[in-house]
């Protein structure tokens, strides 16, 4: 994705809204983040309001005039929503088409029909990873839970042996692979190339999901041996339909935006001439907006019409897909506002100045910052957005590949140890019928494995590319 604005994102080109020193700025950052954490965890305030208040608190603690802090926040909010808002909406529409048309059920049933025994955990990883591409994590969980529970019950499998691989596939997609909101915002913030980030993200995701999914599930099944709760098996969408899309058409539709974006990245590398006609064409069709829009339009025929949807039903499906993402858009936008307040306060430049004296690599620093914010707030998206704003100046002198790795380091850190302040923690606990302790031993450990393995792979890649 192109930068929102080089002048806006590079701290050394922004006129700071305060002349505070490094000590005061450091205290302001800690205070601003503390306000956000306290409001989210103690007072259970919505993340959008917490980020808004925390941004203004950051400006106040840094000694910035309130009117300038407000301008920074609203500017960041507007530019973030402009950069990723439409993409989030298109992803939601595609996900809703996938679910309501029975396309997701078709993918699931086809793969499960060809898998069994020891191959089942691997099949669950594959299902979750494919379905997780266009879906938000929470939506993916709701979509896959019936499958996980039915497979575990009918096949007499351990719930953790089937559930952990599915959760790992969804979580890795959510944290590392665009067009999910977190990676998209981080790409925007540091000015990374989306296609290269996507390609490297897939490279990191494959071994990560194998270790955190099928491999770890063996141990999770020993630690926590619980049956699939009958009360949590809801009806499937396709049970109400007379017909549903074919497997090939559904899979092709889901992978279309990924293929287009990867093709653009490949052409950029091979052609490397912005004036060349081929590169100009792929710059258009491989842009996230056009790639996702194309998938939505194609999906209306390959998914919606194939399931027998009328024009009115298609319109209703699109309308229903947009309402649930209002909160996500506001949180992402407010996170962008917080990021811009950080940058305009001179915090990014402060980190750049201080880190010059450290021996710690920039990618590890980005991972650690994301980990700290994740542990404090419980939100992977908030951690990604905030960390991206803090480390954005570090990308100024990085190569294209290392800037992409910076995004992945942030994404990996944002998944570290989900616990009681994370909505995903409670979602998994309730759906799988686990206790808090059992959820910590399975879900929380799995998230930590994903974070550490992905972070380690990113550091290894930085040494060879």
C-alpha cells in the first residue's frame, strides 16, 4: 500500500506540536498508554473512547496546546480511515458472502471429506487459513466453531487436537496477513509495500501455523482433555439453502485478492519500471482496493448467485455485513489518531534518537513494544496501531524488504499471550466450554508460540534478505 503521506508519517518532517524534552515525552507516552489501559481494563470503556481520551491525555502530558493535539488526533483518524476503512468494509462484505452463501461450508466439507485420522489437524489448519484470509478473527471463530465441534464429536477427536489448529490458522492470518485491519494499518504507518509484506507474511505464517497448530495441539490435548460442548453447536448457514457454490469457484474467489496483490509485487520486482505499461496495469489491479473490490464483485456471482440469491438478497447481505464493522472502523481510526498524536508530539523522533545508542535491533524493538501494549490492553489491533506509530521513524532508512519485516515484527508482537483483558480469550473460553485455567494453558500458550516463532522467523529473514 502507498504511504498516506510521506510528510505525515515521517517524524523528522513533521513540525512537533510540543517542544518537550525526551524525559517529558517519555513520561507522556507512558501516561497516555496508562490512561488507555486503565480505561479499557478497569473501567471497561470502549477502545474507541479510550484511545480518543488517551490521545488527548498524551498531548496534555507532553505539554502540547489542546487545539493542536485535537488536530493531530483528527488528522490521524481521518487519514487512517481513508487508507484502510474501505478495505475493511470490502473484506467484511466478502466474508459475509462467503458465510451466507454456504461457500465456507463447501470448503469445509470438501476438505474434511478427503481428510481423516492424523491428517485432521492439518486439514483444520488449512480450512482456517483459507477461510481466515477475508474474515475478521471473531467472525472466523463463529464460522469455524460448528465445524470444530462437529468434527471432534463425530470423529471422537480431542477437542484441543482439532480446535487449536483452527484457532492458530485464524490467529496467524489476523496478525500477519493483509487485508486484516492490523497489518493494513501498520503497512500504512511505516510506508511498507503491501505485496512484499503479503509475500513475506505468507512465508513466515506457514511454519508458524504448523508449530502453533498441529504440533502444539498434541500437547494441548494432553494438558486439557475436554469433550465438545453440545450446547455450542449451532445450525450451519447452508442448511437453509437449496444449493451452494462449488468448491473450486469458492476457493478461487477467496484467493483472488491475494493472487492479484502478489502478482503486483512480482511485477514490481521483475519489471521495476514505473512507466512500463505492464507495471502500470498491475499497479492498478494489484492495489488492495481494486483487488478486494474485484473479489466482492466476482463473489456476488460465484457465491451469491450460485447459492440462488436474488438481487434483493444480495443487497441485504451486503447491508448486514457493514453494520458489525462500525466498532472496528472506529477503533482502527482512533488508533490512527493516537499514532498521529505520538508522531506529532515528536515521540517517534525521540525513539529514533534513543535507539541509536542501543544495540537492540529495530525489528526486535518493534516486537517488544507491540508485546508490551498487547499485554496491557489485550487488543492485538490496538497494539499493532500504537506500536506502528511509535516505530514508524525507524523505517526511514530501511530497505523495502526490511520495512515489510518491520510490519510483521509488529504483527507478531501484537499476538503475544492473550489473557483475561482480551475479548478473544473469553470468546474461546465460552465456545469451547473451558475454565480460565484451561484457556490459559491452551489458547494463551498457543498465542505466545505464534508470537515468538513468527518474531524469531522475522529476525532470521532480516539476516538473509
